[in-house]
C-alpha cells in the first residue's frame, strides 16, 4: 500500500486518516475500559472475599454460641452442639472443637487438622479457618474452628475478571468499528474531492466543478474553497490558452511572411556572390550576409514548422519509404561528419503515410545532433527497421551521452546541451530536437532518448507503418549492431 512506502514519515502518520481516527477512538476507549475494569474488578473481588470471610466468621460465631462442653466423670469431655457433619455439609466445611490447651475434642473429620487456633482467619491449605471461643452458658473453656475451602470464591473472582476482560476487548472492538464507520462517513466528502482532484490532474481540465455540500462545516468550507480555486484556475487556463493561441498564430504568420523576403535576400546575395564584383571586403561581407541569411531562413522554417504543429495543422502527406528518406538525409549530413564514421543499417522498405520533407528534417536533425555532440573519430549509427506494426528509427553514438537529468528535457524547445565534445559554435537554436518530437507526434508516433550500451546517446523514433508486407528470407537483413 502506498501509505507504508516512505520510511521517513512516522508510522502513525503513514496510516490513512480514517484509520487514525478509529485507532485513536479505540485506544481512548480501551484506556477508559481498562481503568474501569481494574477499579471494578478490585472493588468487587475484595467485596466477594470480604463477604466470604464475614460468612466464615458468622458461621464460627453461630457454632460457638450453640456448642457447650462439660466434663463427665465416666466418658471425659462431652460436647453438646448441633450435628457437626450436618452443619458443615452444605458448605463442604470442616469443624473442630478444641479444649483450652488446643487438643481436639470433637470434629467432622479426625484426620483433618485446622492448625492452631488464632484470632482472625488463617489459611490451612485450601481452607480458610476461623476460630471462635465457645460462649455458651455453663460450658467449659473451649474453642470452635470452622474451615471452608475458598475455591468457589477464587472461581467467582476469576469469572469476574474474565467477563471484565471480555467486556474491555468487546468494547474496544465496537469502538474501533464505530470509529471507522464515523470516520468513513466524515471522510466520504473528502474522498469525493480527492477523486475529482485526481481526475482533474489526469485530464488537466480545471473546468470541472466540485459539488458543494449544503452543510456549513469544515468539509463544506473545503469544498467551496477548492471550487473557487478551480474557477480561478479555469479562468487563468483560458487566458493562458488564448494568449498562447495568439502567440502561435503570430509566430506562424510572421514566419510565413518572413520566408518571402528572406528568399529574395538569399537569391540576391547568391547573385552578388556569383558575380564576384567589388573588393575583397565587399565579397567577405556578401559571404557573411549570405551565411546569416541561411541561418535566419533555417530558424524561420523551424519556427513555422513548430507553429504549425502547435496549431494542429498537418502538411500534405503521401506514402513514403522511411528507409529511402533516411538514406537521403544521411547523404546530406555525411559531408559534415568530418572524421566521424557514420554507419547505416536500413532495413526497408518501410512504407508509411507522411510528409517526406518533414521526415527528412527529423532524420537530418538527429544526425546533425549526433555529429555536433560527439568527438572526432566517433561512430554514429543510423538504423531503421520494422518493429511489429511500427517503424523503428534509431540514431546511436558512442560519444559522451546524455546527462541523466536531461533525458526528459532534450526535446523541449530552446534546450541546449553543450559540452567539450561540441563541434559547432554558438550551441544552435535549441529547436532541432523539439522539431524531431513535433514531426514524430504529427505523424502519430513518439520519440525517446536514452543511453546506448556503450554509454553514448540513443534517440529512438517510432512511427506507425501503413502496412507491413511479408518479406522473403532473402530480403531480411541481419540484426542491427547496437552501440
């Protein structure tokens, strides 16, 4: 469960709120019931034992009052009393009558000793024994001992503690269940708010509204606050979308309008360059202006392509072979590679529905990016093959690779990854990989970045194939060697 994943948070705080409420309620109930059970058990247990001891004394006094001892010249001591066995039988007791020297005169069981007579109650084995002097008129001094087993009392006290313990456990469980029910009912509106917030987070649509409960409690206040926040976010989102739409339209229109004058300037500068008129400084200025115009034309084309992608405008498409487009892009980039070795493994044909110019731009940008960010004598590999119902195009190298913290950012606009292996000055416009992603997504595909097996960079583009014809074994090539 998610609430036990973070070990830095105290365990109790990782438990869901409704369980915390229920556990707290049950814990307080347990504490109260335990205190109540301890007090009640001790009071009632002491009372039961006190009543037993009082009954023991009362029986001994009653027997002492009804018993008389006198001396007969023939038979010795004579004891006149209620039948001892009949008196002892209902309570399973033992009775002894002793003379003033502590010698037994009579008793229920001659073989049972109740110990020496003493004031109060003393314990002999399982028997509690009370001793009382005989008070009958005309009796010789003697003592009556009355003993009863305390097993029944102990059993009664044990049952008392058992029922008190069962009551504590039962009350705690009931408090836990009741706490869960109350907490679940109280947290139900919060769950609804959480579910709605999660749905808004997934859909990124702040236009949804939270049902505000009629109650005027904390949950109602939370719902009203969140609904007001969503209204503010929806308004801000609408304003932002309108602003971005205006920006996209401006960039698209401006880029489109700039292409014509830039094309004219470029053509005129090429004419001047071809004429070779003027001084060396003039020709140098023409060359510099022509190079700047080329860079500006490329930037305008990049902005126009991205603006069209943002606006959802798709260029005209037709059936193209991705392997053929990749081979053409490779020929165009090959002169820029220097001492780098560019290998290609193009497993065609790879027919798909797309715009050949944009796909050419995608592959060229990936290759130029690999050339830019790898040192001399590195190896760059371009592969294209089928992967199920998709075409998989990859550009790999054995250069320094992509920093792990930038793998999710390299396709953002104006992100420049500069390093000691870069061979092009100025760092580029930061739009090359953004165009790669825009073209891939406009063709229903995806693009990802990572590391090759030798630590270099790996850029993978997946595009849906229009159809996947069966190939003969002779048409299949050997697997591509990963870097």
